[in-house]
C-alpha cells in the first residue's frame, strides 16, 4: 500500500464520510479502526485495527504520515502530545482539542473570552448543587455525548443521589449549568486552516429528541440576521482563539429572550453539518480534509434555499440496505446515507438529506424518507 | 470481510467514482482490480487482483455476489454468458453489452431500429473503401477508444496502407463510416433499471481535443429544444430496445444542417456525465448503482443552470495532489477529482467541475483549474 496522505483515528461514520471527498481529492486515508468491519473500515482500503487509547497503536497507524485527524475526541491528550513531539501534526492539536474533550476547561476558557455561556460552576457535592440552585443541569466534564453523562436535577435529593458512593466512576468531575429556557438549538460551524483562514457555514437549527439530534434545518428558519451574524462570528472567534484546525461546531441555545449561549463545542465534522454533503458547494467533510491538509478552503454556499437532514436512528427496520427500494421509491430525490452499522434501538445508523425551494415540502420528504428507514 | 452487495469488474476511475455513492447507500463493492494499487483499488476495502479476461478470476470475485457491473466494456461476452448461466446478474447483460463492444453490431442494430447513423459499411480491402467513397472514417469494430483504432482516410493510398499485411492484428474487422460534417458533439445519457424505468439526463455538449473528450458543458448551450428532445428520446429508445441496465451514453454528432446522428454507444458511466457528480441531484454514478441494483432511480435535475466539466490530461504536473494548494487557491469552488493514477502525457488523470449561473464564468473557472493541474 502506497504512502497515505493522512491518518484518521477512529472508524465511525464521520471517518466514513471523510472518505468520499478524500476519493475526489486523491487523498489517501490510513485508518485506525476499532475492528476490521467498523463503519469506515468497510470503505477505506488502508486500515489498521487498533485502540486509540494505546500509544503504540497510534504510532503504528501514523508511521510515515504527517497529518493526523479524528473521527471523535477521545484520544488521550498525552498521546496527542507524544505524536506531536514525534513530528506528526495532530489536527486539531491537543491544546485545542482539550476544550472539546473537557467541558470544565471549555467553560473556563469561553468565560475568559467573554463568550456567552449559561451560568455554571464546578460541583463536588449535593450541597454545592443546592448552593448553585435548582433546576440545574449536571454534566460530567469528560466523556458525555448524545445526552449521556447529562442529568437535569430539580431538587436536592436528585443531586445528592448523583454523589452517592459508586454512582459516579472514580475521578469523574461534575459541572452544574443553568437550565436554559431556550426557544431552540442552533449550530454554528466553521472550517479553519493552520494559518488562520476561516470559512463560516450558515447557522442551522438543530432539533433534538431524547437528547439526540433528530433533524437539522439549514439555514435556521426565521433567524434574526443579527443573531445569525453573532453566532457565526462567535464560532469564528472561538476557532481562532482556541487555534482549532479542521471543523468546529459551536452548539448554541437561542434563548426565549433572543440571545445565544454556548452549549457545547465539537472539533470535527458534526451531525449538524451533514446537510452540507448534499446541500453546499463544499461539504463539512471536504473542508475538514482541506483544513487539516492545509489546503485552501472551499465556499460553504448552499446549493438550494433549504436543506433538511434527518437522522436515521435504529428502529424496527434491521436491514437498512434492504429497505432502499421502499425509501427511494417513496422519495426518489432523498439523499440517503447509511453508515454500515448494525441496527440497535436509537443508534445513529444513517441520515437522509433533502434539498429544495419549499421548506415544508423538504421537511416532509426528509421525515418521510427517514421514517421509512426507521419504522418501515 | 462481509458479503458484498455487488461486484465491479475493473479498477479504473469509473469504478473509483462508483465508490462514493456506494458509501452513501451502504452498498459494499467487491472489486476485480488489474493490480493492488490501481485507481479504484486505492479506495475500495474489498478488492481482488485478477484479469477480466480470465473466467476463473471473474468467478472468484463474484462468488456469493449476485449483481455484477463494469468499469469498462472489455469482458469477453462468453465469460459474461458463463456468469449469467451460473446465476449471476451481469448488468448490463451480454446481449446488451455486445452493442457497446462491437461497432459493427451496433451499426447493424441501430440501422435496423431506424436510429440516425452516418452512412456506413463493412470493408475488407482498399477497393471496398474506394467503393464506399472518400473521405471516410475507418474504425476497428472492437477495442478502439479515445481516438485509438480510428483513422480518417482521404485517398486510396491511405486506405490500402491499412490493409497491408501486418498493419492490422489478425481477426480485426473494419467499418467505414461517412466523415460527418458536424457542428459539434453531443451526448445523451439515460439510466435504466431491469424493469424498464428510465431517467434521462440533460443532453450535453462534448468538446474534443485530439480525439479525447476535453470539456463538457451541461446542458448543451443553445441546443434547439426539439433536437434535445429527439436526442434524449433516442437514448431512451436505444436503452429500451437493447435492454441496457445501468447507464447508457449515446454520443452524437449535431450536423451542420441541424440533425443528430449516432457516433458511439457506451454502457457504463461515461466521461460526458462526470459533471453530474457535482451538478445534478443524482449523479450518473449513483444512478448506475441504483439501476444495476434494481433500486428506484433518482432525478437528474441540475443543481445550477450550468455545469462545466474539464478533463485533466497528463501534462507537466506530475504530483497532482501536490498541486492542490495552487488550484484550490485559484478556484476555491472548483470540484477537483483526481484518479490516483500515474501521470503520463495525455492520460486522463482527473477532472474538474464548476457549477454556476454564468456560463462564461463557469467555463473560465473550470478551464483555469484544469490548466493548473495539467500545465502548472
């Protein structure tokens, strides 16, 4: 196998979707995969099975490869620093990725930058939470995703139960955050190159169900242009101040009183940007590759007035490819993306994007296609 | 490696570009590649090295796989019939593919269908050519491509030289065709499913240089709508009558007096349809997969008024990926497709597509990007 242009750590659907623009650009990916047949390993010719928490495995997959990027944010910072010390270029770098890995570090840094955040505090006991006030959102600083590691507590007993012996794994640190009275969730994405070039994506609306992204509308309907500009400028500023390289998603709450506050940061292609594969001149996956490879970025201009992306979460349909005749007959213009993953209840196993001029029609088509892949 | 959904014979750029929609649709390709590192083998996880003229190699790659499709038209018909007899579904089937493999069979069949063709005849000697008349285009019935196996003869000595002992390989059959006085070349593409469903693509203009496609404009500028309809209807009729499954390209001449005549047929994704990857709701590669997998077809609707595809032919630039910083800086919105092939003079090693509202600007941008990848 010839020399790879970049190494990608982690074989999930984000790495899988990076392979499509990598094919176009002639960029060869060497993949570190959790197993021989995980999502991305099914579609990348050069993959190595290994564990992203084991430095030797990271060293093996990056041998002879300069640029290293990621399907997820779970590579230990000390390993990233070791790779950098050995002459590799992990992108984003450990100094940036830290703020996506640790919500406590993120809150401290964003607060220092003056970025709008919910009221927050570190908490180590039920008393701390009571002092913070109810209701509160408690979050583990590390390792949570898709609603995992997050609890809404409304009274002292709820909070105290979390601190009971054995309720939390050793070393887990908790953050309390104000339960934001939000109108909706927004996401502002940017791509950033090492030298500082930034491309902003349109700010989108993200609709959640059970703590998991269910649907994304691009651009966010009826968003005040001033607030859209504020959100996009905030994402650009965070990317710049934190020296992010690659894609950054700033997940935001739009409050009932018309402000934005930062919910989370993700430093990789993000579920709220999947619409861009079919709906923008340059997808988030292509711009992530272009950014980490230090190539000029592409425009994020939408190809149609509206794009709607609906997640396919594991449901009654267990043979997703076998369901293609049904979904493509019902919505021939649906852009279906299946991740090659075994169907488990609620697991993200694919998504559907529909683009067009009429938002109601686009929404209805995307939902119909996704429902046919979920419930049959 | 888990069971593949389809086998693809041949590891060139067409198979490579099939992999992008295959990733989206969750369809696993098993590839028969000419070598371990040919264009498509670089980007497909499940590939087998073998020879498409050796039945045992075809049997090996199709083991356990029903649907078989192709990167090229060079698999011997008897092998295709053997695969079909063994229960596989070669798509297109040997009875259809014959008309893309053999120009004599194609001319006879199209003439029988009443499809517009240049005047033509089989020729076996210089006298036959003289009887046909000068100037004439002589073509080998099999194996020619991109101007190879084609000669324009203007006088008896030219024709006789071709029939000199040793000038042609044994068994080669020649066809004489009228040298068509054409205004330009057009291409009409359709996708067709086994049951007969057809989707027509917009008729495009194909501009050649030295017998090789250099540039495609979609749709063909200033094409008489009646002629466009005639061309698209002809492609649909040919696909239906010949029972083509997958993509069919009908390459046409638009004559000086405003008629169309058929030049060639191709039963696979075709260079004149590469624009659709970035310029249409459903690319020719996705619809080829959908057709051969007997899935409902997708709409071919353009995403912008104009798409221009310019081929990157091997030139002064030998490190194409190394040239990406230059080309993407000059034309950030260019959609660059590199094929992972070694650069040789005149070889197709990639293409660039630009889409937009203004044809002059789109043309200029596509040419500029391709020139930067060719000449530097």
